C-alpha cells in the first residue's frame, strides 16, 4: 500500500512549522533563540523553556517497555489528538468518508463532524462483534479510515482478532485500532503487527491503567511514514514539559501499575458477580476493560438515584445496542461495596 496515495494533496505539499527546538537540538549555556523569558518562571520549577517537540526521552522509555522503535511512536495530547490528525491528514472535507462500528467511542464521530467528513456507521452485531459484510458494503473508493475500538467502549469486550486481521488485509485505507483499555484485556496488542501492515495505526493512552488522565498523554503506533505525517501536522510543542517529565517518572513504576491492573481485574470479576445477584440486573456483559456494561431495569431511575447518593456512573441507555444499560467503572473494593449496597436499596 502507498500511504502517499491516501494523503490529502495539501498535506503532501505542507511545509511544517520549524520551531527553535527543531533548528537546534542539543545542550547550550545560553539560549537566545526562542524569545522565552530568560529570567525563569514564578514557580519552584523553571518552565520558561519550550519542551522537546518530539518527546524523544519519553519515546525512548516507551521503546524499552513496548518494544517499538521510537520512529514508530507518536505522542499526542491524549489519543484524541491522534484521531483528529488522522482526519486532517487523510480525509478531504466533503469528499471522503470513514467507517465506525457503533456502539463505540464518541470522539471518532465528533472529529468527523468537526472536519466535515462523512461518517458511515455499521452497527456491531448483537454479540458486539464486527459485521464484516456490512463494513464491506459501506466501503467505497473514498473511504479513508476504519475505526475499531478493542476492548470496545462502552461494551467492554474485545473484538475478534481474526475479524480485525481480515479488514487489515483487505481494506485499502488506514485501520485504526483504539487500545485504550488493552492493559486490562486478555487480547494481545496489535502493535506487534506493525511490521505486517503498513495501514495499521494503534492508539493507546496513559489515562487508564497508568492513572495519568489529567496529564493528557496518548500514543499512536504506526509505520514510520505515518508517524512522519503525524509529526508534520501536529502543533510544534503539543506535549508540555510537565506532562513529559511526569510521564517519564510514571514509566519507572511499571510494577505498581501492573499490580493495580491485577487488582482491577480481580475487582471487575467480583463486581460482576455481585451485580448478577441483584434482582433488577438483567445482564452483565463480559468485559476486558476496567468497566462493566450492565443491562438493568429502570436504568434511568437508578442512575438518578445513584446521583442523589453521590455515586456517578455513566448512563448509556440512549446509545445504540445499549438500551437500559449503565456503564460502571471498576472502583476500589470499598467503592464497589458502596455501589452494590446502594443499588440494593433502590426501589421503584
């Protein structure tokens, strides 16, 4: 596949902004090139210098953990930045289209609408797996992207690997696998397949298992050509220095994160069992994420009841194929007990 054939003409011809830190890379004693405040910052830590525009130290650290070369990694302001760049780089407004598979993460549709790109929805099957025939029918010569969230949000299940591989092998566009919840899953990551598929982009994040949602650090893994396009389109300093430094520190604590993942999975199983024992719960869907999708009688009323008790879950009742469903994040053991007791108190 020729990635350049998929790229918008204006992006092919784009000259990216060249920042001061692009033009000089290294260490110096006096920096007078970027119009920074030479006197420092009104903080204990000096943040007066612009950050590394390519986050090289952070990418080196990710390389040791993920086994992916730095040139195959893009770091964005959350994975949402990578999603938006994909639209801006590959999709011609008012001409091209993308495919999504609802119910799924809502930002794909939001980014499509912002960029004036047609979105073609092919609902998942009742078992929350891909409708391969429907996807094949939805694709035409102007289909540039297919978004697949696995484990899926809000359903929690992993998508059959063989189905994803079928799309990767047959679709002449870019397949985006969103693995925000992969740390909680039994499914292997698709970053191991980057050398097999030049049209593969894998999204991950430090917001979930790594507990850094406030820092907004997301990753995209892809072939070097696609990563170069990301770097061409992105703002020059898209990840601030504080986020880079704190993310680096967090990556030194992988044992702690792995322990939290094990505890979350154990609590997920306990919470699922406790929920199935409650009369108004009709179904707890299998999950490979850090949340459960729960079909429950009187879901709207229960949601409001929990809000009044200071317990906030996500009401997904109006989402396609999620009628009468609440999405419940797995909390700490104490939080899960409080939730279960509150649901048991609910009467209609």
